[in-house]
């Protein structure tokens, strides 16, 4: 199945919109920044929380995301020094770096692939396991949030 992840610009609480392959909005991702980090939620069209993402701030060069929903608790760790990701409590690993990467299972099965949306409006997620759709989406939100933060600054010369 394909989902399209589009970053919302403007409102800091309305982070992303997620559309199905017919262009219908399926989920929204909202968030609030706090003293200890960021809290994001994947919501259905009625605003019901389906998945929660807690990003923990640290003085160390790592960022930790705690993902919970559907009875799962997964930790995604980003090492800023090595520019690498690790997933804990699941046998998946991430191959590549956002914005283009794959999530692979231990048996080498591709669980999800993210590429640029051909229309230029965000990212296309190809998810092979419908039961893990929300977890894949939560991981994509984290990786794209990291990618946005890690973008190099552009210096303008006059």
C-alpha cells in the first residue's frame, strides 16, 4: 500500500498530513514542543490518537524517540555523530538515510520504502505490511523530523 506524507508548514502543532493513494486524507500528525522534548501524535480523521511519539532531548549527540501504539513500544535512536539509526525492541533495521531509505526485517524482507513523492509534495511510503502501517508511519515521521533538523544551513553571499 502507498501513503503520501506531506509536511505542514506554518502551524507548529500541525506537523504532517498523510494521504492514501486516492488523495484522501487518512491521518494527521500533530505535536507540541515541551521542556523535555517533543510529543507527536498520529491521529485518525476524527482526531482520535492512534500512535504516540515522544522525542527526548539529551546533552549527548543522540536523539531518542519512543514510539507507542497498537500494543507496541519501539525505540528509535539517532546517533548524530555517526549519522546512523537504530531500532530497539523490534528485528528491523534502516537502510539508507532520510529522505530515501528502506526499513528491512531480519529476514531481509522490505517492510517499507520511502522515496520522494513524484509530485514534489513530500514523500511516498510503500508499506508491505498493512498491520504495521502505523508503526511504519511513526518511524517515517521521526526520520523526516531528523532529516529536517539536520538540513545544512545555506549561507547567502551578497
